[in-house]
């Protein structure tokens, strides 16, 4: 259909056919779809240049472009969408499908097109709108409640860090999360638990109580739970170094209060750290002061300022005479009688007070114990399944303020309730897992994150009959034949493909020029899934 202006005037279908011919019949062992990408970019600006793009978006434009290039409907009639208005769903569904086919008929619609019902209810006037819409790719959410790992740091550091697997979600409160943790590990009630998000071995100071649960859901750093023997509500962060290099993948938290003197803080810190020096179990605090195992300092998190166009330096240190040094400032005995509140009061520039411990002796044994990790015996091995994702897809939801719906009865935008139901499934079902999420972070900063949760999708026997409302001759049983894998983050990730070869009956991994047999089919990198209906003709 070279005259269809909605497509690429037939050019995309031509270059894609040339690419398939080269891939299956060409002499080269490497085929490159650069011409396909160039044709798509000629009309869709976002695909211009050499930056990485989302594979699902590219696939959507590819299918739509080929469909329009091969559309058998040469002159599209005007078709007006109609709502249900109390009529039976099957009647409206059939009517809307026939209207869709009046304008769209190609090999793409034959293989990939399906239909779902969208039901929207206005919360103000209870106006109900029911529509039936076509799809070629189903984008389904990963349930907000998912299995995540929490790293529990006991007060007795010789026990090592414990990995606890539990369910977390957007609406999970910290008291409920704490209760689950106590049940999993059998923790006493008189021990306080601090929750924190750790990124790159440092506490993330921007995460508050509600955001900590968001972090657990969206993988913004690692979620840690710290046990304290004290009932004090405040803590101070402690980072541990040896020759300037961190020796612990997470900071320690020390229970404190504003009236606590520095000398007392040092003694509390010693009680926590001394057992980690296994050959010095009975060491006394007096020995630490005379022949120290470590030195306590103020961590240098002072801001940098520009002295000139080419030079930057730290602002002056508030705790010593060496004003703009780069290192941590040793907390001398002269500050022992200061209270924590007074110590914080010396800080001029807005920053957190963090202690740094510089090890002098027995670094190896100390590091081994702090880095030991064991998994809680009560941890579950369950994963979120693809059926859980479909269950979340068809569940009623309330639209947020960014996705308002215009009510024709109220004549205003409202946060309506919406529910989707599957009515017609295609021969080839493409399922896109919505792993990426964008959120407004710290007011004006847009933060994009990825959900790396392992989704347990079936290789054979995906049965969607429980979600299918339409009654027809086609069954809803599918087998997997391909997966697009995405590794890494949104901006710097890497794509591979895992596909089933019907001739050799083997699964192959396509990783740039390398094609190798693989057993890695169900993976946490699974992003776009390709299913074929069991009764469909493979051709």
C-alpha cells in the first residue's frame, strides 16, 4: 500500500523483507537491521541518532508501520466509535471489532491484533463509559507488592548481616514491615529497629519514612534494617575505612541522643566494634586509647567551592586548623566533653554529621566478619508470576492526577476508576512487562527506575482463559517462543534476545554477533515476551 500516508509508503515493508531475506538466505553470518531503523527514524524523530531506545516502543512502531504499509484497505472509510449504552458486551465487542476491520486489514492484524474492554466510572456522578479497543502489544504492570530482600544488621555485629525476603509495596507502612521482620527473625520487642536506604555504601539522606517503602518497591538502593539495644530515637552514621578504602558495604548506625557526650559515643562505638577483633575479645577501652585499633574521625562530606575556573576545594573544616584538607578530620580528645548537639552546632554548612572509623590493626579479620552474609532460614523462595501480572492488569484502579479522565456528563477532568477486561486474544500474543517507572523526586527532579523482580513466566501452557471474557472457538493456551531481555539500567542497559528454533527444537541466545544455545529462558531480565497460541498455524 504505497499510497497510505499513515505508514511509510511501503518502504518499511520493503526494507524489512530485505532484512529477513538476508538473515535467512544471506551469506554473511551477521545481519544488521540498520536500514529498518533508518526508515523508521525518517518519520519518527525519537529514533534518530545513535542513542539507545526502548525495544518495546520500537517494536510497536515497527508493527504499526508494517501494518499500514501492507494494509489491504486502500481507502479507509470514516467510522464513528460507539459506546455500549446498556447493550450486551458481546454485541458491542463484535460491532467495534467489525468497525476496526473496516479500516485495518493486514497480516499484522491477522496475527497480532486483539481486543480489550475498558470500563471507566466517574467518582462524582457515577457515569459509566464502556469502550472496546484493539491492541497489538499488551503492556501489563508488575504488581506493586513484590518479593524484596531486606538486609538486617544485628546489634551484635559478629552475627553478620542477614538477608530476609519479604513482601513489600507502595502502601506498606514501616510498622508493618517491622512486624514482619520481627516475626521472620524472632526479634525481642525491647530492641528498636531503624530502617534506611543504602546506595554505594552510604545512607541516602533524601529518603524519608514513606519513601523508604517506595525504595523497597522500585529498587532505589538497598533497604537495610538496623537493630539497636537502646530505645533512643536518633542515630549517627558510622563509616569504616582502612587506608582510605571502605571495608564494609554498608554504614553502621549508632544509637544516640543530643545530650550524649562525645566520650560516651566513643565508648558505645567501642563496645560495638571490639568483638569484631577476634584475637582481642577481652580488650579494654583503656587499651584502645593508648594503643588504638582504630581512630575515630569526622567524615569529610563538606561541599566543594570554586577558587577559580580550573580549581575547586572543600570549604574550611570546622573541627581542626587544617582548613581545606581532603581527608577526614580526627575527633580529638578536646571534643570529649562536647554533647552531640554541641558537636552538630559547630557545622556551618548544611550537611549531616557522620563518623569515620580508620582501622589500624587486624583489618582482615574485622573485614571478614562485617562482610559475612547469611540468608534467613525462614525466607521464602516464591516469585511473582506472569499470572499475578495479568491479575494486576485486569484489577480495578483509580487514575492518578497525571491521567485524569474527562467525564462527558460532569464536563470536567476526574480521577476516575478504570478496569480492563480481555475480550479477544490474537494468534501471536506479545506481552510487555512494565519494568520502568518515572517519578517526581525531590520536587522537580524526574527519577526513572527499573523493577528487576524475577517474573516467573511459563515457557509452555500459559492459560489466559480465566481473564478472557469473550466466548469463541479459539482457546487461550499459549507457548513461549521468544523473549527480549534487558540488562542494566534504563539509560545504559543492554538488550539480548532468547528465541526457540522450531527446526532444531533448541533455545538460542542472540547477543549482538554471538548466537549460542541457552537454558536461560526465564530470567529477571525478561522484558518483552512472545507467545504463540497452541492451535495457531506456526506459519
